[in-house]
C-alpha cells in the first residue's frame, strides 16, 4: 500500500514540478499567453495562500504545510488499510501540499500559471488543483462510506 502511495505521489509531484519548471523557462513573470478564449497561461509569483491571502507569510505556510502533512499521515494513512481510491486521493493531496511547499522553500513564493479567464478567478497551479480534487474526492468518499 505504501509503495503505491509513494509511486502515485512521486508521479503527481513530478507532473506539478515539471509544469512549473516549463513555465519558468518559457514564460516571463506576469506574462500571459492565451490558450483558448477561456484559458491563459499567466506566470505569477504567489506570496500568499489561495487568492494571495496572507501574502508574505512564507514561514507560516511552510510550518502549516509540514503540520498538515504529519496530521494527514498520522490520522488518515498510517496503519490504515487504504483502498486504491484512497491511495490515489491521498497521493494527490500529499503531492499538492509538497509541490507548493517545495516552491515556498526554494523560491519564497508559489509559482502559479493556470488562468481561467472566463471567471475573474485566482491564478493557480497543478498542485492547487490536486489539493482541491483530492478534497472533493475525500468528501465524496466520506458521503459514500457514511451511507453504508
């Protein structure tokens, strides 16, 4: 089980870090490239959390990420017999947290680039998407398991 979790986690983390690396190489900071009418790649440095909240609180976010990783492992993964659904879901969650943690440690900010232009929405990255998707999957799983 841990082997599967590790492999999926590494794959998701690699995809996140590769996407950010390609953005750094090919797009200038604050530059935007239109992909579709509703989607652009816009390279920004996010010094805060979602929607740039608490901008500049780098060390707070680093500490919170480390605490969250430990809580998730201790209370939801360690000594549990996880299904394949849960393994993939937790791999998404952990890799999303670790992906943004790596950015904060290496750069002091998170690299964001996915810009859904049809909404006046925050620019985000794949790690953010992994976190949101995993939370939705966990909530769907909890609802499913609670009806048994």
